[in-house]
C-alpha cells in the first residue's frame, strides 16, 4: 500500500459517508488534500469501493467522491471498537482544499 506524501492535518470533522442514498455517520481524521482516515461509527466499507462523503465546511455542505483504500478489517482490529477507513480523494473540491489551507 502506497503512503500519502502530502502533509496531513490532525483535525477532526464530523461527516456522513456512503452510497446509494444509504449514509452512515463518521469522523474524518488525519486529513490531507487527497485522503483521510474515517472513524466509522457503524459500517465498514470494502476496499476499492467508491463512496460519497458529505461534510459541512464553513456552514456549507460539501460533497466529494472517495475510494476506500484500506479498512480496519485488513489490520485485524477489533470490529466492535475500531472501525476505520482509509479514503483516497481523487478530485478534491476547492472548498475542501481551502478548508485545509485555513487549518494549516
């Protein structure tokens, strides 16, 4: 698995993730322009699955596409307490990039 070369920001933001009108709550952590780790409250998504991310940034709802690159099942973490997704963001929207710039 290739590691991100971009600077990561240790900031938490609540979001919704999912597909086909089925969304779950989560917390985005370890943010970078093209990736994030999501602490999933309920659902693990399979690797290579495309998902939609919904975040509220500066009072505005921002939607972006992500692809799951790893999940906590790969690392044999306790599925009851450690649900995490590593998400690649292939085409980050300008609002998300501005948000990250503001944090740094």
